[in-house]
């Protein structure tokens, strides 16, 4: 079977650029799964080039193109930005779902590059404190929680339309603390339903 670079869910097209990730979240949709919503997102071959992704997007017949999949898309920053340019030239919107480690991964502040390229950036906050973040997301890099907060602050400063997200299973008390953190950064918090 061919590797899945682009897949459709509802009105959106999703781009699966990599399987690399700096977290090992206990709730990750990849855990123990071969597929997601029927799409085989583990890449057996090489990660896709921007040209391969663009070829599969075709005319980008969708509401928006979302960089998501079985990995952290900012590992493929150059390719993601190239695909964003194509999607915008097709008159469609772009969104990034990220763990917020992109600047740590790329060794530079990537927020200025995202401004204009992405119409929305969903940053998974997941937990209100470093200790809880590390227990839930099991980061493979040091300072991951602080990296996520720093990335969000820079996105805000660079005019990127961004928001934090948490899953509802963490409970009301922690959600309230995450909301306070989001307010401190100056961005909204969205609470998503947990997908087992
Ligand atoms: S950051 Fe996303 S892709 Fe990475 S382990 Fe967590 S849920 Fe999975």
C-alpha cells in the first residue's frame, strides 16, 4: 500500500509530513494504531517532498488544508511553508496543529515565518504546569513545556492567529488553570473532545 501524504476528513484535507515527534503523549491517536479514521499514516518510505504533497492536494478541493498526521509537522518546516504557498495560491486556507516545539526543533524562532503562511495555528497545551505536561506528554527534549509557552508568545507577537488547545478529560480544575495561562499569553483556549 502507498504511504499516505494527504488524507481527507470531512471538508478538510490533512497533510501527513512526518512521523517524527518530540513528545510521546499518553493520549496520542498513534498509540497502538495502524491507522487513523481509516488512513494509514505510518510512513514506511521517505517523508514526502513538498512536490509530492502538492501533487496529491491537486486543486485543493477543501475548506482548509491542515498540517497534522502521525507526527509534529514543524520537523518539515521548509516543506510545510512551500505547501502553504501553493494552498494560498489555490485560494484556500491553511492550519497547523502543533505541539509548539517548532522553534526548539529548528533551533530558531519560527513564528515570524508562520505569519502569513498559516491562517491558524493550534498549539496543544495539554496541561497547566511543567510537571503535569511531562507526565502527560512525556517530552523527549528538555524544557518542552517552556518551549511551548515561548512559541505561543512569539506567535502572538508576530500576529499569527493562534490558540491553545486541551482535551476535556483533564478536568475542569486543570482546564481553568490552562485558561488562565492562555489569558496570560493573550490567546484563546479551545477545549477539544478526547478521541480514544
Ligand atoms: S505531540 Fe501529537 S503526534 Fe506527538 S505524541 Fe503528542 S499527540 Fe502524538
